[in-house]
């Protein structure tokens, strides 16, 4: 492993340890992480690399039977709920802006078609940021073996990448956030959620 990658790798592993539900397994992993951290502080990077390898091996094959799969399932289930909650929040903000527009232009014949036009304008957002991720995480939660679970998680990560690309480039999101009527932060909300979920699933 490149020495420059040791610290970010450790940071990612510590984040994974924080999500472990079983106290005994979590404590064992924390001890391995502490050993790796001590080697890095001593600038013994070869030993640190070995310690990180031991930590990775312990995570992939924990000595406590079903502790790791159970914790992983909880993580994926929580991630699924987090995505659905974020999606619901975005939908709520879009509808809040719709309500303000309808109120602002009520009775103005020149804007009689504003509701239909708004629907057409915003419909691509929730269509692009659909429930595929939630469905894939549900499948990962219920996977019966590690190989199937890993494949499903890779597919979930690919979906998240698609979402991230859309969020970063979609003009409609920029237009919604920049509207002068209701302050919105759709791009920020989505970016924070996707970044958090990506860290959890590393």
C-alpha cells in the first residue's frame, strides 16, 4: 500500500468500526485499529501496513459468528431509510415551492398554466433520483451470502454514482436552488446524503 494511502484508509476503517453493532467485535476491531495507529505515529509504515491488513482481515472474517453480517445488515437498512427520507425531503421542498408559485400568481390569467409547466419542469428530478438505491439496499440487507451481498453493494454504489453525477450537473436543480421565492438547498441536501452513504459502504 502507498504510504500516502495509509491515513485515509485508516480513517475509512475507523468509520466502519463506528457502525459495528456488536460491542465485543467492535472492541476487538478498535484494538487492531489502535495498533495500526500506533505504528503510524512511530513512522513504522511497514508495520502499520501489516496492522491495517490484519484489521481488514478481521473485518472480512470476524471471529464472532454472525456479528458482522448482522451489523452490516443494520447499516444497509439504515442507509436505505436515509435515502428514502432524503428523497421525501426533496419532494416536500419541490411541492413547497409549487405552493408558493400558485399563491403568488393566483388569479393572473397570464400564468394559468404555471402549475402544469412546473410539473413538467421538476418531474425529471424525482425520476432521476428514484428508488432504485433503496431497492438495491433492501436486496443487500436480505442477501443470504457474502458474495451476493458484495455484488449488490457494488450495484448500489454504481447507482449512487449516477445520482451524484446528476446532482452535480442537472440545470433543474440549480434553477430550483436559485429561485427567488423560497430558499432551497436541494443540491446540498442530496450531496451530503450521498457522500455519507458512500463512506458508510466503503
